[in-house]
């Protein structure tokens, strides 16, 4: 594991984007796993800027998003489908057919997880971008999820719904369910870049990095990944106990 500590959110965005841009220059057909939430928005802005400067192209890139709400339409402004178009896809030259976001069509509920799982299995991600929930979730793998989980439909934690209610008019509007890649799918990526910023993430970041690997802290399994880079601002890194040793 490598931990990069940055001054602030903007530097986290620049450094994490630089890691991806470097790989895209070497290989223009990368398969990239993407995340939503506030954490990666700055990263995406930097990717868009690199695209606008003709440094990179997404023409041959294939993307796979981690998760999607179930119970709101894809066209809802807070769906992860809308998030991705607003914050990245509409600004770049990615082909529609190369965008993969879990389908959340309620009329086909029984098929959705297996359908996405099939896509993931044949397409190992070169890079997986990750955020982390305050409760240690990755994607929407909430505490208690089996570390061997594959794509599934999950009932969201109350804490997660409260955290995400800032994007909706009220807590009642926040979906109760989501479809998410499983932890096993996330671990299958060749490289993982996890980003977190702000004091509210400090405690869980230390637990994820230094704590016992356990289902109660889904992100703790990342300790076992052979190529994990954690990009943090000073606040999110402020409770890491043995940073010097980790970065040896
Ligand atoms: C959301 C997403 C996660 C994300 C996390 C943190 O619920 N499902 O993929 O990493 O919460 O979000 P934020 O970056 O806004 O703190």
C-alpha cells in the first residue's frame, strides 16, 4: 500500500488524476472502474482538463461504475447515471457503448446483479477509483457484507442514507436500496486508487488502513490488495497511526 498525503482537496484531485493520466498515456484502451460521491468530482475535473488539452482521449476507454441507486429512475438528477454524465461523460469523447453503469430497472430486478456480474468478469479493471463511506463502505458494500461478495442488491444503512440525504430534498427521498459491485469485484482490479478528504473520514481511514481486516469495515480488505494507492488530504490522514511505516 502507498499513502499519498496532500495539502487539500484540490491537490488530492490533481495527484489522483495524474496517476490515471499517466496510465492512459501508456495504454489508451484502459478499463477503468469509476466511483461517485463528492470525493472524485475534482479528479474528474482534472481528467476533463487533460482531455481538453489533448493529453488523453477516452475513445477506446471502457468504464464500469461501482454502483447505482435502486428505486429512482436513471434520469433522476441524483442517480449515479446522471452524476456520471454531468461530472464526466458529457465532457469527454467516451463512446456510449463503452460506458457501464449497473442497470436499476425495477421491472427486471431479478436479472440485474447477474447481468452486471457477467460484464465485470470478462473485463478486469486496470484501475479502480474508490471513495469510502464514513462507515467504511466501498461502493455500496455496507458493514457486514461478506468480503467475498459479488454484484448484489443491498439495503442501504441508515447512516449512508443520512449522509447522502444532502443531495436530496429530504431523507424520505433517499433510496433504500442500491445495486453494487461486490468486494470481490473491487479487489479483482489490477490497481486501486482510493481517495478521501476531510476530518469526517479521518477515523475510518485509520481503521481501514491499520485496523483488523473484518466485515464491519469493508474497506479494511483493501490492505490485502497488491497495488493500492490511497490519496488523502491532511485532514483525512490526521489519525493514521503509523504512516512512516506504511510508506516504507
Ligand atoms: C457513496 C457512494 C460511495 C462513495 C461514498 C462516499 O454513498 N456509494 O461509492 O465512496 O458514498 O461519498 P463522498 O465521497 O461523497 O464522501
